[in-house]
C-alpha cells in the first residue's frame, strides 16, 4: 500500500500535468488568434499600399491637367508630321488626344453606364496604335469621378461609370 508521500507526489504530478496541458492549449489558441490578426493586418496593409498607388497616380493626373500630349511620330515621318528632313504643314509637333479626353468622349457617347473593362476594350479597338490597360483606364475614371466629371454607379460588386 502506497504511503501518504506517494499519494501526494502522484496528486502533484497529476495537478501539474493538467495545468501544463491547459497552458499549452491556451498558448496554441493565442498563437492562432495572433496569426489570424497578423493575416488581417497584412491584408489591410496591402490594400492601403494599393490605395496609395492609385491616389498617387490620380494626384499626378490631376496636377498635370494637360488635355493633349505629344506623341512620337509614326515611322517614316518626323515629329512635325512631315517627311524626314522637312517641316510639316504647320511646323509643329503632331498632337494626339490624351487618355483622359478619349475616356470623356467615350462616356459622353454612351447612353448608359459602362465598366472600366468596356471602356478599355472599346478604346483598344478604336486606338490600335496605343496600349490601353484596364487598370490605367480605371485609375483615370476614378480621377474623373474625383473631379466631378464622371459618376460611379455600383450594383453589387460591379462598378460602372457615366458622365456627370
């Protein structure tokens, strides 16, 4: 028959084992909670970085305010629109519409709202010599919304734009 000391030692080992198991479980749960919180913070940081990039692009677009920009001359012509070595009819560089003016015109022609993808696809078809990316179109549209020149129309997760 075990003595009183053996019973006390067994009780202490059982007590400490149970306490350690509880502590380990709480620690694992806390790690899971911190890990989930860290993932949420990383996602939020990523979203903030993307928003910052969009805002910086919009700020540059607003500060430029240039309705037309100079384009490189087509092959076989100089920048004035004439033959190499000669001057064009006006003696000035060839001007092409900016993406902003193309998007404004597209929105004005459309009877209803259209997505950034629709605008990019249409402009890519009508402007085959230009590379038009949907992300740039979306940023430009958001710039127009910020200036009050266009409106954003949301339906569920879909965002469409119309002339203001």
